[in-house]
C-alpha cells in the first residue's frame, strides 16, 4: 500500500470519527443512525463498515480517541515537572484543562457511555484502570522521592479516580463547580489523603 493510500484511509477514518462525534453529541447514541454519519462525513456505508464493523465499535473508537488525548496531555504536562508531588498536581490540572477544552467528547465518555450495556461499561472500567495506573505510577514516584509517606498506591489510585470522576462529570454536565474551585478544593483534599499537607503546591 502506498503512503498516499494510507493517508487517504486515515483521512477517511478521521472524517468519520469527527462526523460521528458531532451527531452522537447532538442526538445521543441510540438516536444516531449510520446513514446520518454517512451523509455528514461525505463517505459511504462501505467506508464506515471498513473501519468500524458497527455503530457500537464506532462509538467505542471515539471513547478510545478521547482517552488517548487525555493521556497524551497528562504525560506532556507531567514531563515538564520534577519527580514528586508536583507531577500529581500537573496531572490533575491537565485532566481538567482537557475536559474543559473538549466538553463534547467528554460528555460522550462520561455521560452517554453510562448505562449503554456491558460492552460500554467494560470500556469505561478499562479506561478507569488505565488512568488509575497513571496515578499509581506518579504517586509511587512521590513516595520514592520522599514527598509523601508510603501508602497503598493501588487502593489510593482507584479512590482518587472515583473522586475525580464524580466531580468532573458534574462539571462537564453543568459547568459547576468551575476549574479553579475544583483545584482549590479537590487537589488539597486528595493530597492530604496521602499525608501531604503543603497545599500551596496545589496551585
């Protein structure tokens, strides 16, 4: 396959995903029809089914795409910080910035995927585990450099994910509390839960 053909197929796939995001966001998963995505993406059913066997796989691809974006932004933000608790702060700020900038795909990930059956729930759990592992990694770094005392990083990482998820889902849905309130309240709370009291590092 030539490079031009590869780029063309990649372009078609991205166009399908962009159109699907737009229609899913406006109409919801159940009310979206493949024909609508065909029309908006200026492709064909054959092109869609070449990349995505069904509507469910297309929706899951959007969820994965957004999760990849969040992870990439978090890692980029973390790499600018020294090892330790500052990386934990940078990670949370990056997550909030990304959700705020991409509210529509965030609603797909956090709202529409809830209650759509076991396949979607499994995907949500997979992504939760993925980000809990990131938290676990950087918490362990903070312990290793002496910023926080030893804790069970596996349990704490999933507990933090639960807290972050519930606050962010409300923010994505309603716009409240705003980013600054979340950072002012949630980050110091999370840090104190692992024995870190210097809350100025939260800003």
